[in-house]
């Protein structure tokens, strides 16, 4: 497994994607994470970016369950926790 390079570490802390997430613009944030995915070099960094993107896409989906918001937020928090180094 490749180690995360210093350049990858900088990309993994993308302020634009994180700002889009805070604003609730999940699809735009997912698109930004995909852009970052293309730029990182190590497999470990790609895996972390893919998890973050998956979390954004999960939050952007419309679900018909009654308590969908609470479940999606809990799942999002779990995925973000897995993302942390």
C-alpha cells in the first residue's frame, strides 16, 4: 500500500469541498471530491476521498422514510469518522 504523500495530505483538507458540505450543497461537494480524487496519487488517499464523496452523495439522496434525516446524518457522521486519518 502506498503512503500518503505531503501533497495528498494538503488535498485531503480541501477548504472548498468542506465549505460546500457546511452549506449543504452535497452534490457540488461530491463533484469537488471527485476532482480531488483525480489529483491524489496514493491508494490510501483515494480511498479516503472516495469515502468522503460517498458520504456527500448519501446526504444528497431523497429518501422516503419518515426519519430519513436523522438516519442520513448518523450515517454521514460515521463515514466522516472513517475518513479521518
